[in-house]
C-alpha cells in the first residue's frame, strides 16, 4: 500500500463537502495541496483552517469552462512542480423528473460533471505520462453504477465517468498511472441543497437521506484509504450499497429502487 503522506495532491471541489474534509485530513498528513473550485473566498476559508498553510495553494477554476484546462494545468505544474494525485471531486447533483427537466440542465450536468473533469484529466495526463507516475482519483457515485428517479442527468454523467476512467486505466497502466473511482452513497454534505431542479435553479433544501448520510469526515478517511490501496473502485455507503450487488438481477434492483422513499 502506498502512503499518501507528503504527496502533492490537487483537489477540485475543495471549498465544501467532501473536498473540504479531504483537505483537512491530507493537511494533517503533510501533503502539499492545490485547492480548486470557483469560490476563491471559500477556498481561502478552508486554507485558513489548515495547519500547514505554506504548503497549500489556491487555484480557482470553473469546470464548465473546459477549454481553459490546458492553460491552467500548464501554469500549476510550472509554479508548484510535479503533481502526484489529482482528486476529481467537483460536481453538481440533480433532483427533477425527466419529463419536466429543461435540456440546458442536462447540458450543465454533463459540462461540469463529465466534460470538465475529462478536460482537466486530459490536460494533466501528459505530465503523468512524462513522470511515469500519477494517480487519478475520481469521485463518481453509486449512481454511476445504477440509476434512481429524479437523477437522470446526474446518473448519465456519472455513468460516463466510469466508462472514460476505466479505459484510461487500461490504456495507461503501462505508464505507471493509477485510476481509482470513488462511489459514494449518501454523505452528509450540501450536495442536495445545491442540486439542480427542472429549470436549472438550486433545490435549496436538504433531504432526509443526505442529512442522515455518512459523516463527511468518516467518508474522507475511507476514501483516502482506498486511494492509498490503489483500488479500482470503492463503494463507500450504508445500506444503499446493496444496489451494487443487485445489478446482476436488474428487475429486482428496479423494484428495490422504486420501493425506496428516496427522492
């Protein structure tokens, strides 16, 4: 098992939720951290709560503006040196029925959750190949393995991430590059509050399943452990994880998901 201690780690979506919890955990492990999101003030707030602030750098980016990723990566590598791990954590969720959802909502979900993540990954890939070392850890979801109502666009984008990163692992294992897909179930963050509704506005409300989800600090520890073990996939969840094992019985999985009261 490869220890993450002292590694240079780039975290997207670091201004809240899972990314924020990872920052505090990896700061204690003396990692050199590059924190990214759209929110500079929130990134600064997170940095200010860390112990090793001289080893933490803020790089604002918007995954939806994916054409900027090559220049951002070039600047980051030039200024901060070799990157060991990219944690693709940033993303947005959804809570709306297909028949009611505007097409632009689907486009935004794909732009941020899939295309932006792919663009950043592809921009960093030559750096990893050159160094014969690198690890992509991408936060997808259990919804990247099976579906659930009210999350059609979110599920589509997360499924797409699995397809892309599975192939990346196959093509670049020979270059010393690892890929770990992290599949959360419900984690107690603001993901539901920030979820897009049918017209693209935020839900602005927490849901019971998310509020009762895994504590984010616990999740960050389990995720870090999976990265250190270089797992292909890690399912970090409570009872909802059963869906992973029911996939070989698609009709049963269909009935189980529909019987749940989760929205």
